[in-house]
C-alpha cells in the first residue's frame, strides 16, 4: 500500500513540476506559438491578447507522468483507446487554436473520439441513481455514451472563459476521482487522475487571476474528454456510480446545461458565442475575476467532498444529498440574478 501511494505521489509531483515550468515558459514566450493568441471577442471577459498555449503544458505534463507510470507497471488495455481519442481531439483542437476549424469538423472529431472509447469497451451501460439501477439496451447505451462524451468535451470548452476557472474545476474534479480510486483500491486509476489534477495545479500558477496564459481549445476539449472517460471507467470498475462523477464536475455540468436550455427556451442561437453563463454574468455585473473564481472554488470543493463521501452513504442519504444539491444550484442561479439586478439599480 505504501509503494502504491509513493507511485501516486510521484506521478502527481512529475505532472505538477513539468506543467508549472512549461506553463511559465509558454506564458512568457508568446511568439513561440504566435498564431495561438486569444484575442478578445464578444464572448470574452479579458481585455487584451493572451497566449492560449496552456493546454500544451498540461498535456505534456500528463504524458510525462503517464510514461513514467507505464515503466513502473503495465497500462490497462482500455486506456490505450483513451489515448487514441485524446490524440484525435487534441489534434483538431490544436488546429482550431491556430486558426479556425469548421464546427462540423470539430463535432465529427468529437463523435469519432466517442466511437473510439466504445470500441475500447468504455461505455455507459447502466442507469444508476440512489435506489435505482437499470441496465440499458445496448443501442441506447451506445447513443447515451456518445452524447455524454461529446457534451463533456464541449461544455468544458464553454466553461473555460474566466481566469483560473477550468483549471480549478480540473483540480477539484479529478482530485475527487483520484481519492475515489484510492478508496476503491485501484492505484492505477488514482494515480492517473491525481496526475491530471496536479498538471492543472501547475498550470494554475500562471492562470490564476490575472491570468498570463489560457488553456485554449487544446486544453479544455481534452480535459472534457478525460472527465467523461474517467467517469465511465471508474463506474465500470465499480469504484462509484456514474452520477458521483457527475456530482464532482457538477459546477460545470449544471451551469453549461442550464445555460443551454435557457438559451433554447429564449429562441437564441446556441451555436453563437455568448456571455450567458453564471460566472460570466457575475463578472459583467461587477464581481472581479478573483472574487468570482474563489467563490466558485468553494462550490467545487464542496462538490468534490460530497462526491468522495457519497459512495459510502446509505441510499436514503444519497437521495437527500442529490436533493440538497438541486436546491443549492437553484439558489446559485437566483443569486446570479440578484447580483445582476443590483448592478442595474446602482448603475448611472
């Protein structure tokens, strides 16, 4: 058990160190990837151009940690398909960061990545909620797996719009999965998720407000793919039901889904850039980036802590937990509206 813990800590240390150093270098060498500069647009909250090369640092750090882990012990076969899906999504996202890839091509790459996971045996086969387990028909399972993977890739991209935001979600979300893997006596799963969280932590050193570098589509899309993949793999290994992984990442899942449904209800074109997410509305209403992201970290930490505790709860307590979080998210939406209303009343 001690040797497993040492491996997890080593993977995390390597990922953090490589990510922090490379992020620092890339943030101070914008000409190295001169075409990967994020310039303000109608969706942006930043005022000036910022390098969007952080994804290169995070993925390089993760690759170093994974290479080290593969030397120490064999890598599960299914995870090679995760690597193939990452390579596909990462390649298309890298090209998008350098220029403009048409939406249909990005979507095709995301769908193909989901297919690669299915080929590798990674799928959502059971609908599980507290007190409810339903084994889905194979075709429905394939469709829902693809929907979940594609949505997680894109919602991570949608939510990566504020200094320190996506990096913080990655630290807390994958940190929770790492602890769940350790509790379930699956050191390989724990080590890989710990490395993802640590790589994001190294990136946050330069991305915390005021950010000197952004993840870019390369970083956000691949982290979304990893969030979907690790949730599916963890549930298949019996470490936790899938809804626990959703709870760990619910600050992103709920905001992105709520905003999409809200825009659909208003008849707004959902494919266009916007600033309708809760975190964007709070910043536009006068909250600073730092205040908004720190308040968000409290929410993320609470979600991560309850996700870690959830598998050990009774069915009744799990039901109460999900009910409580439903109420909390309604209150979060109400709070955002109150802040906006107060800003309008005080504006000249």
